[in-house]
């Protein structure tokens, strides 16, 4: 079965359990599930029930699609995402983005946990992503192009929507949340970077590093979605001395920062 037919099957299945089409898609990264507490939830569908969805294997990613509303906007929220390092083919990692587009979304808001590379960053800070450098997988558009999704060659000169960045900055200042803006560097993981790698990532102009987001953004751009993305800085990769990181610590900081991220996302939704 080709990918278009798989997307159609997943969409048909999901359409049957919702009363309103979502307009905005949201991806909540590791430990960032707090946002759904403020939502008016209509339906929650475990990934394992959705035709052709892979099943996420990482602790902290519970794996469900939630439909509901917040700030008057109809949302579809991915609680837990798929990573290339889990062993999923890249086409499966990005499959949910295509499904969300065909469910009706025009805008995608992405969050992730990332290591700080900019020396001015502190653990628990938020960074709006204004550009990226992608080394996290092969390009998810490799293979025959499906014109129903988008063009063969996708422009990536401005993947992150400027007006959404402006709106998020305004919301942050109203809420008194300090916010950074910068470049996200994606790696495959699952090992964290060596000190030399963090130095290289800083040298090429990145501010934060993480193991997701870029394939999702490429697929979103291919389909003409407006994209907003934000990192929670869960650790400071750039350090002179050894700085051991564990996934548990990353999750702990993400959990602690989740309310701040949620407040910002909710505020942004009312501005969209
Ligand atoms: N590197 C890569 N991915 C990450 C990091 C990091 O330092 N922190 C959280 N996710």
C-alpha cells in the first residue's frame, strides 16, 4: 500500500471519532505533556489504535493523539513523537505530520527538549527556533515525490513562520517569560554529544541541539504548513568540564519547565 493510501486510512479512522476538524497541530516533546491539562479534550486515541502509526518506545513519550480545543482553536496534539533513533524508518517518523495535514491543520507548533549550546543559556530556559541545521536523519523527502503532498524540491529558506515568532515573543513579554531565539541543530542520537561535538555545533552557529523536529519541519514545509517550534533547554551541553547527562535528568527538567511552555503555547494559540 502506498503512503497516500496509508494516510487516507489513518485519516478515515480518526475522522470517525471526532466532531470537529482540527486547525492546528501540536507536538509535545519529552516530558512536555502539561499543555493538555489546560485543553478541553474531546477524544484521546492511543497511537497503537491508529492504522499505520508506529508505536513510540521512549520513556516520557506516552503515545497518543488528543483532539480538543483551547483558546477557541481546534487542536490535534501528539503526546509523544517518533524518533529516527528508535529504529523507525524516517517515513514512519514523519507519518503523523502527513495525517494531521490531511485531517485539516494549517499550522504546526512543535516543542522539544534540547541541550544548550549558546553559553548564555541556562537550564529551564525556552528558545524559539528561528532556523535549523539538520543532521538527524536522511532527508525524509528522499524517494519518489508524492505531488499530493508537495513539490519535488522544497524551499527551506524560511521554515519557521516570522509572524508566529513575533506573536510568541509578544506573548512571552506579556507573561514576563524570558525567551531566547536561535538555531536548532539536530543529531540522530541516541547518544548525547561529546564535548568536541558540542564545540563543533557551537562553532557552526547553532544555539541548541536535540534529536528530533527537523524531519517533522521538512515534511510540514513540503505540505505548505505554517510552522512554529520551541526548545526547552534541559541541560548545558557546552561546558569546559565533563557534564554527564541522563535521559531521566532531561525528563525532570522538561517536566519542571512544562508549565512555562504550556502558558506560552496557550497564549500563542489565542494570537493565531
Ligand atoms: N543533546 C541532544 N539531545 C538532547 C540534549 C542534548 O544535549 N538534551 C536534550 N536532548
